[in-house]
C-alpha cells in the first residue's frame, strides 16, 4: 500500500512539487529524477568533469578500510571499481545517530544500495557503487545522542546518552566525541525498556560490542553500518580524516577567495525560493567552519578580516589562505558546501536525499557552476511505515487506514468507539434534550393559564433538569469509555507505533525496536520489502 505525500501533514510544497510537479521547481534543479532518458547524458557529464582529478578516491577509501579486514568481496570490488574511469557513485549520508538514529537512516542506505544494483543491471557499460557519507564533522549533539522505542506498555520512551546541551554551548564535531561511562546508563535504560524476546540478549550483546567506552561516535557508527550493510557492498566513507581534508584544499581555497560571489548568488536563489516556497537553510557569508580547541566555529568576514564566531580569534585573508594550505584538517564545509566537497571527491551520479535535503539542494545549484562540478541527480529516498500483523488485524477490524492514523488519536477514538457502540451517546442525549425542551415549553404554555408566576418558574426547573441530564451524559460517556478500555489501549498502541509524537514512524522510532521483536537480520526483510521506485509513502506489513 502507498500513500501520496500530499496526504501526509508537515510535508513542504517544495518537496511535493519536486516529486509530483517538477516543472514548478525546474529552475532550482538541473535534473528531473524521473527523466530516465537523460540518465546517460548525466553519467557522461559527471565523468567528463572528473577526468582531471589529481587524487585517487579509491586509495583514500582503502586506507580507511584498513581496520576492516573482514570486508566483503562485494565491498572490496566496489572500492576497486572507484579506480576505473567508468564508475559512478550513488551517494547518501546522514548524521551519526546513536544506534543508527531514526529508521529513515537505514531507508536511505537501502535506497542507495538497491538503486546502484538496478543501475548496474540496466547500464552495463558503467559500474555503480553505493556510498555512505558519514556526517562526522556535524556538531549537533542533541540530534544524535538519543533514540525512541516503545516499552512493554507500548508507551514511547526516549533513551539518551547524556543530557541535551544548550544551543549556546560550543560543541566539537560529534564524530570525535568519545563515549564515557555514561554509555552504561544508556544501555541499562535500553535493556530495561526493550521487551524481553528471544533476540534481545544477542542484539544487546552485539550493540555493546560496537558501542564501547573509549570509542568515538564515528567509530561506533561506522562499525554498526559495516555489520548490517557490508554484505551488500556499501562503501562507508569518513570525510573528516586529515588525508581527505588535504584533497579538499582547492574547495576550501575557492570558497575563501570567492565567498562574496558565492554568497550573493545563494542569497538571490534563496530569496527567489522564498517568493513561493521556503529556503531550508539560512545563507552564511562563508560556507566553512574552523576547528580549534575542541570546538567548531563559523567563519565570519568583517571587512578584510575573517573572524571566528563566538571566539576571539581572527585571520587576515593571507593568514587564512596559509592556514588552509598548511592545516586543511582544521576546516570543514557547512551544509551548503558539503555536497560540493562530496561531488568533488566522488563521481556522483545520484544523491539519495530525504525531504529536507531535497529542499536545501534547491539553494545549492549555483555553487556547482562556481566550482565547475557536475551536480548529481537528486533521488528521493524510500519512505515507509512498518505495520505489525496484530496491528493490521486491529485496523482491518475497524476499517482504519494510515490516513485515519495520521488524523490523530481523537479521530481514531471517535471513529472506533462510534463504530462499536450499540447506541450513540450523543444522539441519545440530543434526543432527550430536545424532548425535555418540548415538555417544558408545553408546561409553560399550559401553566400560564393557571398562574403566570408558576409558568415563569418553569425556566429554573428546566435548567436543573438539563444540568442533571448533562451529569448523566458524562457518567454514560465514562461508562462507555470504560467498557471499551481495551480498545482505547489498542488505539494508544496504534498511534504510538505508527504515528509517534504525531510524526512519521521513520522519523521517531529506532531500528532496533523492530530487530528486537523480529530478529537480528530484520534488515534483510526491510531490504526485500522497501520499494525505491514508487516515490510515495509505503506501508509494509511485518
């Protein structure tokens, strides 16, 4: 079953038009992902721009894989393919969420792997390699340090590694953060709240092997992806390593030398977007960060000086150019420059993107011209809600659809309770109120012939009787709800599982809630079932 994204709340019009009315947004994107007739043209254009590369991306990746002696033959072959002139990358990426973060991280990966496989079958003159770009330099700790699962009572529970940090607190790159003893508290809470199943012990043991005190976020995240997706040939890439930053020096230097031109164009495109849609990202004067003293700082130009935001340090233009040349590892791209660095390093034919990424790619396209890089086709990631058989049975019994779930708990209660009630409480008391009003109207009229004072007093007695009737209605409603207490609990479970926090399941729940219930190889089920060519939200029975 599939649901049009237009029927799902919170999706921006820019994303919806990209999917279903591309002509409306064509000025912001070079390629229409649905136009397969132009794929070959894109492939040639990407490879033509890559012929002058003075580095070997395959060597960079091989060095990163030295710690993974057990890489699959498929992965090893894919790394070797990246040396060849007719190899193209299918790239996706994500922040380093603990235990993988929300489900959609894995949906992005599966989309990239399956897309690369499909392309290899169709375009036999080329090799297509799925690549995962780890957002190791990202500094948003609050985005990555927690997961949501359902506990034994089917309540939504948030499990955190350490508390949130304030927005004002200077933070270093998440990838380099080292897990400390607080990790034990995280796993204690996870074990306490995950229901007991035949798979729980083995899964927890494996996760504790991957996530250990003394390891960094990026080490553990990388090992997690390697465990689950190496057999499919996924190439996991860490752009934060020093040797990668050395290769990126031309990009950093170009940005510093031409930031005014870049910013002017980005601001223009963003303003144009705002006329009809929204600009996903606020444009900064310089699209680079500088790393110093375990912090990551935005670079802000003031006249001919480059200052660090919230840091008493500054550079002249000559000094910052020298710093890039001598210490490129101290620099990293922001969200708008990150795709440029990615596609400078890789011959990227496709980037698999979620709704927010698709939106900010609308702002980025001028940068590709400035850096003389061919932009990839932006391919929407698969989107899905997983529905357990018991939940599906309940939905079928009461004729519920995902659209009903998305309308919220109150709508579900109203629809289900009204369908199972022998009598409709509202109608019963509506009729009773109407009849009582008729009786009092008749009494008032007849008593007026007896005594006008008594006739006028019927209003007070009417109010008393109607007040008592409302009390009776409240008691009837409580009895009605009590009678269907089991159903109400099932409604709560249904909502928490399928639309937690009034959001799509894929954005809230962690993969290991499901793996704990259905087995450590549950990802294979996802891989088989997830469609990558419908471009609608999929409902998958599990």
